[in-house]
């Protein structure tokens, strides 16, 4: 269903800092349902594909190195208008510009180690969600036919 879900990553810095619990708590407190979730370690080829849109940017190699440096948590989050609502909750890419009360303001260590990823459109949410999860790993509150 368009607009009802987004895709997130809790990035290596936040995972190794034991921030998974507090970040998931903020996600739940802000009304998101966790429809899929797992801990994985990205291979370089996967990280390059996921961030292909940034391949010409000067920070690309550092970003790939960082995103493959440790475990990440990937998840699908459901809520009405999920993409926009979650971008609001995570805050600005640059933690120095992130608003009070946002995940990045609270947990980001730097522009690169900015704690979380959130999809920027409904189209990308579906591309990113299906990059990591099969249909049998997704549990939508909007579709009870699986149960
Ligand atoms: P997002 O949608 O807010 O995550 O931002 P982007 O899609 O523009 O960038 C993807 C990720 O690349 C960001 O979350 C950062 O981890 C990293 N990044 C973006 N811009 C910079 C930058 O100028 N320097 C560094 N070191 N990393 C950056």
C-alpha cells in the first residue's frame, strides 16, 4: 500500500554503541509498527549497490567502508505517510543541523556516522525493503491475509 511503509537502517556506529534499543523505542513511541527486522553485516558489493546513487560523491568510498565495518539493523516500518513521518523523526543528514528530539540529534556521531538511514520516497522504500527482505519476512498490519 503506497505511503504506509518506509525502510530504515540502524548504522554500524549506533549498533556498536548499543543504541539499537533506545532507537527502536523512539520508533515505537512515534507510532511506527515494525513490519520486518534483522541484524546483518553488509558485503562490499551490497553496500556499493545500495548507495550507487552516491558513487560519484567524494565521501562514497568512506561511506562504503563505514557501512561494511560492522553489523547493521535493517527494518521495515509502517505508519500512515511513513516516508515523510520517518524523515521528520530522523532529522537532518548533518547531526549539527538535526532538530531537537530527532534520532540523529540524539545518536549521530558525525555526518557519516549519522545513526540511521530512512528512505526518501515511496518508490525507494519499496526498492530498499525488497533489497533486504523477501515477502515471507514482511508482516504488515495493513494486510492480515498472511495470518
Ligand atoms: P540521507 O538521505 O539523509 O541519509 O542523506 P544522503 O542520501 O544525502 O546521504 C547518504 C549518507 O551518506 C548519509 O546518511 C551520510 O551517512 C553520508 N553522507 C552524506 N553526505 C555526506 C558528506 O558530505 N560527508 C560524509 N562523510 N558523509 C556523507
